[in-house]
């Protein structure tokens, strides 16, 4: 199953209807991982944030999150572009909900307490690719910062 998802997301195979939900989860997880890796550091705070966000968004168990993280990390390593990931989101998520994906990415970008300029550029780029207007991207950023502030230092 993971090989089918990776094949589709890297463009080697066509999508199958049986794994469509998994493909969406994989696409979101991959973009969150990309946000964490943009500053060349994928630390524990970012990993924990991604795992929490995936569990909440897709109602996944700890084992399911771990499996999804493994698959997403492989997909990111094998892919040279964002298009397969963003295309799944555009096809499957309403415009209103896409802003929530950007909000999730902001939470990951700020998880280590610092917004790197490359992280900011990635968020701007992904927002454009999934058709989230600048104003909505800004509001998503504010919501993410408010959540992090309410959780305490570095979102803990």
C-alpha cells in the first residue's frame, strides 16, 4: 500500500480509488515535513507538532501516525517537487479547509520558536499552489501563533 502511494505521489503510477484517503493524509504529512525541514533542522519539537496535528486532523492512532510519518518522509525524500502533494489537497479539500492546512504548516514552522526565512517562503509558495489567498495565509499564521502562545513555550 505504501509503495502504491509513493508511486502515485512521485508520478510513477496513477491513483487508485482504494487509497484516496491515504493519499490525502500522505500529501498533508509530506508538506508538514517539508515545512519542518526547510531550515535544515528537523527537531523533536517539530516532529511532535506534526504527529499531534496529523492525529488530530485525521483521527489517527499513535501507530497510524508513526506509519504515516515513515511513508511521508520516504515520499519527501523521493520527490523533487511539491505538485503531487499540493494537487491532492486542491482536489480533495475545500478552499476553506485549505487555509487550515496552511495553519498547520505555520504551527510546524514555529514549533522550534523561530521562523526561518526559508520556512516563510515555503508557506507563501504552498499557499499559492493550493489557492489560499494572502489574507487567509496571514489569518492562518495569526491563529497558529495564538495556539502556540496558549500552549506555552514552543507549543509544549
